[in-house]
C-alpha cells in the first residue's frame, strides 16, 4: 500500500473517532450525575483498598 494512502486512511479514521467521541460526550448524562457517580466510585475503591490492607486478626 502506498504510504500516502495509508496516512490518508488513518487520518480519516481518526476524524471519525473524534466525531464519535464528541457525539458520545454530548449525549452523556448531566454533569451533576456524572460527578456523583465518580465520587461514589472512588469511595467504593477506597473502601475496598482499606479492606484489602487490613491487618489479619491473631487468635
């Protein structure tokens, strides 16, 4: 394949992916809901890490 043709195909694909990402970003839920989902997610991660790093109980 000619290198110029390969670069053209890659540029077109990149443009398509950017357009799709923009559409997805615009169609996503409200920023307030997304903020709360992010905060809840990180809280769950932090809780999980605390459970994993707990010291074992000696009997």
